[in-house]
C-alpha cells in the first residue's frame, strides 16, 4: 500500500466554537465542501460522538473517487477531532483548532491507499495525488469560510 502524510492549515476569521461546530457536523460537509459527494452516519456515537462511524464519498478534480468509513476516536471540544479511516483509504485524520485572532485549523491526514490501481500507480502518480489532495483541501478552506460568513485569512 502507498502511504501519504498531508498537513493542511487554514486560518479563518471566525470564533473557535463556530469553526468547531461546522467541522464536527460531518454530515453537513457536502453543503459547503466541494468534492464531498455524500456523508452517511452508519453508527451513532456517544454523547461526544466518540465511536460514531461515518461513510464518506469524495470526488476530486482527477477522474477518480474515494470512499471510506471514518470512526470518531477522540473529541476534545473545541480543540480536537480525531478519526480512524478504513476502506479505500486507511489511516488517521486529526483536526486541531487553535484560538487567536480568529481560528487556526490544522488537519493532519496520514493514510494508505487500498485501491489496487492507486498502489500500482502510486510511485509515478504520487505528485498528482498530492496535488489533487491540496486542491480538495483549498476548496474545503474556502467553503468553510463561506459557510461561516468569514474571511479565509490563510491556507497551506
């Protein structure tokens, strides 16, 4: 399996609680995040959503889609959401939020691909897959800011 490590940072001129609430509501992602085709809750979690299992279907600029399930493993409101992915991507994703003049959001996504063709093409296609991930994340930053009615101050 090909492994990838992505680190994305967004800075949004919005209060941390508001940003957390939008990120916490993954079922709402298709409303504001271009590329998210479908989000379905498969299993409910506890009071903080720990244990919740959510199915994601993503479509990107490149002609392929990815589907995976994400189990919420840790929530520390309003600073952290962690989930473990299984399916066409396997690994861990962590949202970390920092309060300042607005909110800084850091997303750490460490995954492996399980689609056979992605693993075969991985060594040659890695730059394209990374570029594609970056495009999807830039769309997410812009969409999150728009959903909050706030300015996207920076993204990386």
